C-alpha cells in the first residue's frame, strides 16, 4: 500500500484492536508509523515493540490519560479542545519534551464526531493561554469525513479541511514551516483524501483486516 502513495503522503498504520504481533509483522515489512486510539492499548504496545516506531495518538483523548501516553507518542493528532491542549502542554513540559499535535476539526455531518469548529479553533489560537504554551508544537490539522459511500460528500469535507489548513497556514502559522500536515482519509476514502491534499492517511482495516471489538 505504501508503494501506491505519492512521496508527499505518509501512511499511518492504525493498529487499534490488533495485537502487538500484527504491528511487529508490519514493522518487519518496513512500516514505522502507527496509530492507536486508546491509551491503555498504546502504552503496552509501545513498551513491548521496537523503539524506533513512531506512534501517533488518533482517538478521543481524556485529559486524565495524557500523562500516561506522553512518553510514547510522537504526535497527538486528535486535539479537539483548549483544555486538552493545555494538559498536553503541561505534561509535556513536566516530561521535558515538546510534543507535536494536530488540531482536529469537525468536518463530518455526524454530530457524534469530535473536533473544533473554525471559530472555536481561531478563538483558542488567539488566546493568551495558547501563546504561553511552550511544550506543544502544532504541526497541522486532522479530520474525519462522514461515514458514507457518497464520495462527493466526503470530497467536499476533505476540501473544507484543506481550506482550513490553508487559512491557518497563511495567518496564525505564517512562516512556520513545521505547520505542514493534513491528516485525512481512512480505509474506504483515502484515495479521495490523497487527491484533496492529505499528507498523512490513517488506514487500519485495509492493512490489518477487520477489528475484533469483542476481545
Ligand atoms: C480507526 C480509525 C482510523 C482507521 O479506520 P479504518 O477504517 O480501519 O481504516 C482512522 N482514523 C481514526 C481517527 C480512527 O479512529
């Protein structure tokens, strides 16, 4: 699958609900970037698996779980509130490191999906609290499209995320080369995401097969 991607796009292999052995197998095939969405799954896997794996946290993150994952994550893609970003900053500072984060936007029709609205995000980025943060580095945006077979709907949503990225890149993050990532696209819609400008795609099922939630 990596072979099919343009060089500007990196594949995040989403290993949630799959055992460490499955990650190891993908690792041996050359994959180094993996995504997990639960702290209680990420931490044991990260401890057990090779240390040159780059772990991205992609799920809804409760503030009380931030501390546990900080030692292991290269990037937290799913920052959806100022409160969460503050806690990441605090825990990263305590651990003496800087953590990369993506701002998650709500682009789907489903109300259940999390993420900032444009206005909420602009408000956070203009706040004194944000300007005082020392230990988070905002490297881009993330979004999840509506779960639908209507690929034109999905395309419009990815387009919206790309436009938000461009707006931020030219304003709040002007001159900041590290603000360069657009994380969008999953197993069923990643080709559309790539066409719409994704730099990170998050693919689980198409790599590892169906997840067994019963385990
Ligand atoms: C599970 C998950 C994915 C991967 O989904 P697949 O359909 O299995 O490719 C991508 N992004 C997020 C945020 C996820 O939670």
